[in-house]
């Protein structure tokens, strides 16, 4: 099958450009909904703000659901310091050193946007010497320096910034000529772009699906409860389209679709994993099977919530996950191909 790589990249570029830390996802959901309306795709919005697209199939009683999450890592203003800097509290699990020196924007409750830079409280070796190097990178030693002429807490408050405002990290997205994509938040916006293209491809190609297939775009995965509710009731097979984690002692790759056998929530359904690997073998899709000891997914959340579903986890290989990440178009296309072929499987 021939896929439109430029359209996939366009979706991904647009999605990565819209800040969406967990709890602040309305703007990116508006983008998703706009694209679904262009495609004339049927969808619902859940009470929690997730979006579910339903693609009708011949069998409506045995349904498949594929999920990806649009929420990302980020932070929240914990306190306004007397100097006018902002203390931060993390949203999601990441290393503090991975955001040191990162540009960011603050989204206020009143809808205003301010920019700044995340620094340690001792950011200069010329001033702090060895203390700057040895300072432990923990939230209490990190702060946002605003791009404003301010020097006090009162001046910051007068700008309209307050405790509880969201801090969004600059994605710094780059598409290289050799097919690499470097950006924050490829976890899991790469998968959202893939599933958006799956919807487009399925509808425009007039594919007759053997089973009704739902596309669930969740918005609270990074904090553990993304797909814990509102899964279509007739779902029997649930696939979390998230990411693989290449690295030392791992089997995953940036150039393949990665299929997770087990993560911190336990093994995924063996029969469903076998079905996915057979599709890869029969269709010559490059794949890797791996185990991730420090990982959870929308499928994990659904199982913890008590849903009686068979689950699997697949995704593109994302290097340096929860940091400044990287993947390759080969991995994205392999993941896309597996999803399309799985959806068509009788």
C-alpha cells in the first residue's frame, strides 16, 4: 500500500506545534476535531474531553478500539518566588535535567501566554562555580525565568500569572532530510498523527472493515487515567498505540514497529500479540518485540479500571523517551502499515 508521507508529516508537525500538557488539552482537541470534520468522520467527545471516532464495520458486536494520547509532559506553577521567578511542579514523569535550559510558555487561567526559560536556581558557573554543576536537579531547585522586565512577586501577579497556570515545554521539532524526526512529545503525538491518518486513509479508500473499529484519542494518559473510562462497550480488542523504547539491553528500534510483550502493568494478551506479529510476518512489516519495565499505557489504565478486554501495545520506536526524543519515518510507516493491515484482518 502507498501512503502519503507528506500528509503524515503535516499532521505530526501541526500536532507537535500545539502545547498540550495533561490538563491543558482543549486547544489540541479543537485541532483534532477540525481535522475530523474535514474528513467527515463520525466522532463523540467524552465528558472528560477525549475524542472517539467510530468507523463502522461488518461485525458491530465484536469491536476493536485503538488509542493514542494527545496529552504530554509539562509542569504547573507551584509558587511565585519573591524574585519574580516561578517555582514548578512536574506533570508526568521526567528527569529534571532534561528540561534545564528549555524555553517554555506559561498559559494563564485567563487565556494569556507568556514565555520564559527553565533554569536551575544556580544557573551560572561564573557566579556559582562548582555549586552550579553539583546542584541536584530536582523540582525545588528549578524555576522559570520569565521574559518580562520584572523583579518581584507582585509584578508577576500584576501580569496575571498565578499558581496553577500551565507551563508548556518548547517542542523544538525538526524533520531531517534523512527521515529522522527530533522533538519533544513524540510520545505520543507521533501515534496521534498516525491514527489521524488511519482515519483519513480508511474513509477516503472506502475500506470495508470486518469489525467496527474505534479510534480513541485520550487526554490524561501521562497522569495515569487516560483510557480508564468511556471505552466503547462492545470493545473486545484494545490496542494502545504509544511507543517503543530503543536503548541499551532493549530490542526496540527507531526503524521498526515495536510490539510490547510486557510492561510494568504485566503481560499483554498473548493471543492478540500473536495476531499482530503474524500480520507483520505475512505483510513483511519490520517489527520488534520488547519488554519495558518502567512503562504503562492507556491499555494499562483500562485494565486497572476493570474493563474486560484483550489488550496490546504497539508504537514507533522513540529514542530518549520523556526527554528530547527522536524517531524515524521508517518506524512511523511500519506502525501505520501494521494498523491498517490489522484493521482489515478478518
